[in-house]
C-alpha cells in the first residue's frame, strides 16, 4: 500500500486560494461591542494584495486603512481584522518566497513592508519578525525608531508618508 504524503502549500498557493471568499457575514456577537451591528467583509488574500500594490515607493499605509477601503468597496460596516491580519502575513510571505526563489525582483513583488500597524509600528508577524520590513523601509529612506525595550520599532514621523487608498 502506497501512502500519499500531504505536502504543505506554498505561501503563493495560499495567496491564490479562494475558499469561497470574499464573503459578507453579520458582525459576530463578540465583535459587536467594538464594531456595532451590521455586515462584515471577510476578504480574500488577493484583495489585500491588490491594495498593497497601489502603495507607492516611500509611502505607507496603516492596516486599518486597508480594512476601511475594503469595507467601503464592499459596502459593509467593517472588514474582519483577524482575517485581514492573517492575509497580510500571507501576502508578505508569498512576496518573500517569490523573491528568494528568484522568480521576481524586489520591484516586482508586493511591497508589503509599506503596511504598518497603528502609530507606524512595524509588523512582527511579517517575515524576519519585522527586521526585513525595517531594512526595506530604510532602503526607501524611512527612519526606524527602536523603542526603549529594544524590540518595538516604528517609522519615525510616519504620518508624513501616509498614502490614501
């Protein structure tokens, strides 16, 4: 008997997965205190990828702005912050995967490093736990501030570099 070994999907495969998405659902009861009642979008990874690709060199976009833009496009109250965070990581990992495989050059991959958290904080869930993001942002002339704890990093004066989506 030959047993099939299930292979792990690449980040690129995860990026292109549809899984019945995008989907519009009622805002779950546990999230209503934060978001109120109404509809919530569960996007697909490629929706997020497409928005990030619009961010120009030297510019930044907060995760919240991506969620707001998608909610507006789909005419819902909110975009799910949990799936958005997961899909942002997939976008980032897929970009690095393409770069390391030699399939694409840095100018051809999705510039995920231009997406920051609230207050310009770098994303520790991106490849390299934020180190690659910091390196790429420095290459685009951004100054990265290391906080007193030595871990938390953010883009100095990030507000100056925000791009509307």
